[in-house]
């Protein structure tokens, strides 16, 4: 839109859409990604036999850690329900990790502290990397690029119909962010109109993308979009 004569082609990875500010896309995006993951597991006889219904497994895992957080024996890390949610959120960023999510949930549901310790390091590393990058971006990006475009009712809309286990991961953070941004200097607001262009563009959003699911790529890409399978 800004440089129509200078851009011949483009590649856009992990794109968001103007229909919903991107800091509010995570609750629904994570649930959609998990639904797809659970569907893949249900279609695999070995996975289905080992883990059963994914939604029920998720409920059991969160309930077990809500009742009493689990202390991992060697690292002494305390793992509560919200911590499990953060691990899920960061794991669905990583195509090398999301396939292990049913195992993570099963170990949490069964309160297998030693098993969680054994598989937990990659999940913790993914969460640490995500948290660090989020801190670096800071309020200036969140507030100016997303939060200034919505009000409290949009937070309610973003969480409507979302599984309570997933909503609980994000709800308080969304509200705290909105409160902080109300006092933060903002860049001038820009138009959220979709970009219309004849420039050939490859849009890449993964099927398992927990923050930027494939549907957002389809929405931005419009006609002629071919769907692929991927994570992150």
C-alpha cells in the first residue's frame, strides 16, 4: 500500500488480520490449534488409545494442577495450572514441540513429576525464549500496534466461547495490558483497511499456529489462497 511501484513480490510469514487486534487473537488461536492437534491424535490409533479425548485430557491436566501445584523433584520448579497453560502456549509456537503436547498433558493429569521433569526442558526453553522476546517488544509495540484499536468489550468478545482453561491463561493479562496502555504514549493510529494489491504474495500461516492460525492467512490473502499444513 505504501510503495505500490517499488514492490514486485512479497513473502509474509505468520500474518495477522485487521479483523481482530493481534494481542487478542491468542485465546481463540490456541484453542483452534489444540482442537486440530487433538483431531490428529484421534485419527491415529496409537495416539487415541494412549491419550483418549484431547479435550478431556486438557480438563484433567488443568484440574490436577489447580487442585495442587506440582513440584518437579530435581529443578524444584513449581508447576501450577497457569504455568501449564503458558507451556502449552509457547509449545504451539514450535513445530518440534507441539506433537508432544498430549504427553505433557497426560503427565500433568497423572501428576507424574519425574516424567514432567524428564520432558520439560524443551518446553521451558521455548517458554523462556517467548517471554524474553515479549519483554523486548514491550508496551510501545503492544499499545501502539494493537491495544489502541480496541476497548474492554473487544476483550469480552475475544474470550467468548473459549474453553475456560485457555481463557484463564490470557484474560488477566489482556486486562492488565489494556490498563497499562491507557497511560502509555501511542503512535498515531493507522487505517485497518485490508490491503488490496496485485503484487504476487506468499502468505505463510501454519495449521497449528496458536496465535496466527491458517484462517487469518486466508482472510488476508483472499482469493487464490492454497492451504498447507504446518506449525508455529
